[in-house]
């Protein structure tokens, strides 16, 4: 029964993440850089805090790698923002899913 709940939870999470990516990609096409910067900062902090609180100090390494990855020359600003935001959302979802899986499988 726990495996069935785990699969259902995963499918729900994937649906939510895809919906979030849809809105994020639409948002990045606008010129509201200030709001985007605030959103990125909040998302970065949520990611790092959640990872640390769940006992995964390795999120700091992932955070640094993603930040460095957006600093490469030759990429457009929107592409870098989409890369950074998308990866933080994916990693945050993975952290939360791991926590949910631990709860459901215990």
C-alpha cells in the first residue's frame, strides 16, 4: 500500500512541477527583472533551508554549482534564469519527495 501511495505522490508532484515550470517559463519572457530577482532569491533560500533542515548539507554544493553554471559567457539572461530557477525547483521537489518517501515507506 505504501508503494502505491508513493507512486501517486510522485505523479502528483510531477504534475505540480510541470505546472510551475509552465508559469515560470511564461514569467521569464516578461521584462520584470526586479520581481524575477526577488523570486530567484526566495527560491534559492527555500531550497537551501529545506535541504539543510531535512539533513542534506550537500544542497550547498548543488547551490554553488548551479550559481556557477549560470555565470558562463555566451548565454542569454533568460536562458540562465530559466536554468537556475528550473534546477532549484527540480532539486527542491526531489528533496521534498525523498522526505515524503521516507515517511510513506516507514
